[in-house]
C-alpha cells in the first residue's frame, strides 16, 4: 500500500493503522520533497521521484 505526500516525512497515522492490520502487505510512504529516506515500524518513507523513476527501469 502506498501513501503520497508533498513534504511531510512523518509516517501517516492512517498508513500505520492499515499497516498494523495488514502485516503481509508492504507499506510505502512517498514524499516529493524528502530530505532523508527512512524506515519506521516497517513503513518505508522514500523519495517519490526516485521511487517512481525506478518503475521505468
């Protein structure tokens, strides 16, 4: 499951909620203006441009 944000790198409360209830599903939060990628409670917070760019390769 994916959530997309413009600049807020704090893990979304909604994404965390669904991630806890669906433990076998990968949770990713894409952020357009992200300073540092991170993983927080099995939720990856990634650069939107980098992640989307990798889809075409």
